[in-house]
C-alpha cells in the first residue's frame, strides 16, 4: 500500500490564509476611514432629518479626516434609503441617518429588510414636535383643544400619513386622554401644515424647525411642544407634560445606523465623531437657533434610546391598531 498523502500542508495553507484575512481586516479597521464615507438620508433635502444629517456629516468629517457625503434617497416612507443601507457592505463607509421610522415601520407595514439588519451607532439630535392650530382658532392651549374635541363631532387632525410622527401624537391624545379626533392623512408634513394654515383641519403636529417660523410670524398658534423639555428657540411654549399630558413624548429625531456586521471599533469611532460634532459650540448655536436640539452621546446611550422608542411606539401601534391601508 502506498502511504496516505499528508493533509498537513493543506491545513497549514488554510491557517495561513485565515491569518492573512484576519490581519487584512484588522489593518483595514485600523486605517479606517481611508476614503469618503456616505450618509444616506431617506428623506428629501431641506427637512429636519436632512439638516441634522448635514450638520453631523460636516463635524464628523473633520474629526475623522475624510469627507462625509450626504446622499438623499427619499421614498416609500423612508424605506427606500433604509433598505439601501441595510443591504450595503458592513465596511464602515455607508451609514443611514435614521429617524423614528427605522423603529416603527416594521410594526405598521411590510418592509424589505429585517430590523436586525441595522445597528444603532449614534444620536445626532432632535426637532421637538409642536402641536399647532390655525392662528385664529379658539383653543388657548392643548388642554383646551382636547376638551373641545370631546364635544360634538370632534375635531380634524392632519397627519403626514400612517405611522408618521403626527399620527403617533394623534394616537396618544385619543387613546390616553380621550380626545375625539378624526385623522386626515396627507402625503407629507408640508401638506398637512398647508391644511392647517388654510383652516381645512383643526390641528396637526410637526417638527419645530418647520413650524417655528409660522408661529413667530403669527400664522399658526402653538398649543404645546411634545418633547420632554421646552424648545431652546421658543422657551415660552410649555411642554405637553407640563399641561398634564405626561405620555405625550414625541420628537423628530435623527441618528446614525450602520449595516449589521460593521466592526465595533468602527462604530465606536463614528459615535465619538458624531458626539464631538454635536458638542461643537458653533454647531450647537446654529442648530438650536433653528429649533433643533443637538444630542450626541455614546453608542450605548443611543442603543438604549432606540430600545425605549421601540417599546414605547410599539405600545401605541398596538393600542391604536395602526396599520397601513
């Protein structure tokens, strides 16, 4: 019998290949970023999410030493841009500038990706939602609005579609506080604001950055802000919690998510860069002046925030039966 061929050379070759690949991956992580990074914004340019994305990209690019390109990919209720990132290579060069939809979309409609395809990286900031009514409306504040809605046929409340931030505000007002509201869905926040301005509906809620110019010009009446703190650019407006609506806690927030599998070392570096950007005094002053509250923080703090949002918004979806038609 001839001697059996030794498998040792093959095993050694495999081991050397694995070591080489591991060394290459470690080297790539150590050198990251070695080329421009892309922030995918799943909304059109000019909105709160886009403005926060550009502020974060500008500051983080300086910290990382590479350009960060903002790519707007709107469509399908933010699912188009989200899907692009979910299916991107986890190499640290493509990130999603996320919003509440990254948490709630899968609860309401069929999505082309799994929630686990994306991981939280960093909080950028938030634009508190403001409940607004026509300037000539009779409501003094949110309490008065809710009380009057319980009389007669109720009141009309505009939303930017199923699962939008205004839809969650409406759901909380109705289920938790007995408001009698008839939802009037529009395709976007700008359309719902136009409906309020023209008196076609009784109220809506929208991001502070969108409504503050109308409020300050006397074209809309602010009833309450729906975040936990008063808006820096409009501190005279009370929060819903101050008026007794402690469960109303909604904001148009923006964060950074990455494709699952992106190396933790890269995620930590990006989180640190975004945190640094959101603490830059010039950036803070500029964003707060527009009605945006810069946040930043650690990767762990953003993971906690996303987990809490998922639980909180999930409860609203369940209580209201919120589903896409």
